[in-house]
C-alpha cells in the first residue's frame, strides 16, 4: 500500500447573523442567541482562509471533514462554508465531508437536505451508511447519527447500524486500512467525558460493541471541541481521533485549535496535531502506532 497523507478537519462552525423573525421561530433562535452572547467571538472566521491555505500547501492525498461546517444550518452559512473550503474540495475523489448536528440544526434544514445540497458530492453515497475507497485497500465507512432536535445528542438508527454491518461484511476482504468517520464520538478521554455527556450519542454502547469486532481501525470524529488521540476501553483495537475546532479562540492556552494530519505508511499510523497558539503554528505528535494495521484481527 502506498503512503497516504490524510488531513482531518471538524467543527469549522461558519456562522452568519440572521435577524429575519420568520426564520427564527424554531431552534435557530437559540443558536442565534448563542452567537450574540459570544459564540461568534469564540469562532474566528477571519482565520479560516489561513487554515485552508496551510492545509492546501501540505498537498494532502485526501481531506476528511467530520461535520459542523455551519452553526445554524442557514443556506447562507452552507454557501459561505463551501466557498471558503473550495480550494480543498476541487476534486470530489480527494475529499470526504459528513454532516454534524449543527448542519441538521432545524427540521426544515433536515427535511430540505441543506447539507446534501451543499456537500452531497463529497459523500460516499446519497444515503448513510456508505463505504468509499480513498486509496489502495484503504476505505472510509461513513455513519450519520445527526438529527434536528432541541438538544445536541445523537441518534444512530438500528437500521443504519445493521446496514453498516452488511456493508462491512461485503467489503472487509478488500480493506486493510479502515477509517470509520462519524461526527459523534462513542467515548472521550477521561478528562473530557463530562463535556461529551450532555451531547452524547445515545447508541454509543451499541455502536462500540460492533466497532470492537472490526479489528484495528481509526475512528475520526469531532463534536467535542478538543483534539485527541486515544483508545476507548470498550474498543481496544480502535484509535479514536478528534480533530478539534480549527477556528476556536482558546484564551487559556490549554486547548489550542487546529486540525489533524494522519500519515498512513503501510500498517503504520502517525497523527500530528497542527495547533494554532495565537502567535503561530505548532506541530504536536498525538500518536505513533507502528504496525497498527498489521496486528492480528486487522
């Protein structure tokens, strides 16, 4: 298998103020209030072009974006996100994009498929789940537990998980390096589990039980705005990777925003966090797993 450089981005949260009262008679009013209360200051849109330029300069083989491209699923937000990310999306064969819960923020956004209209060509199929090959014997399995609701918890229908099982059985003989992509993590490192609890995936235990049968795999997610690389206790052959939020303003210096560079070289995996310190970029190695995909069960 040839080496593969994968850039993993999540939770861009492009936002746009909307003051049309007719469009705020739903959950979007909560999101707009959050923007006015300070969320807009915490996600610095003026830095997005810089982030895109840095990623483009790395010449990745593939870009994976795991949701929350928008904040309240406005059509204008989707248009703005697509235009800003366009340099990374020139070739749909080299970019994969999944929705996050903010991209399904309202029932009308879900019903009218606002996300699919903007980014559907970067999915593996019109409906989830799907598997798409991004390199020789290397594939992404896409899952979507997002929904329009008054809370941020995810819901993975049993039918979708059953379909994922069937897909995996059909393709597992052709896949040596599997990447499961889903906006919601099933677990978080111990210090961040409280952050995940109130916006958890309701079916996380059931999904984790199945993931534990897959053998070595990467699980690329977002949702919790914190970069990490860890192995959940319930899925001992998984390397769970959260890209964090690239535009987030970190006043503490403890949770710098950025994105992940995932280097796959044969069975080896290296994960580097490109972190914005407020003054410049730092590259921090989050994980190095020689032979990860070559272990028994893979």
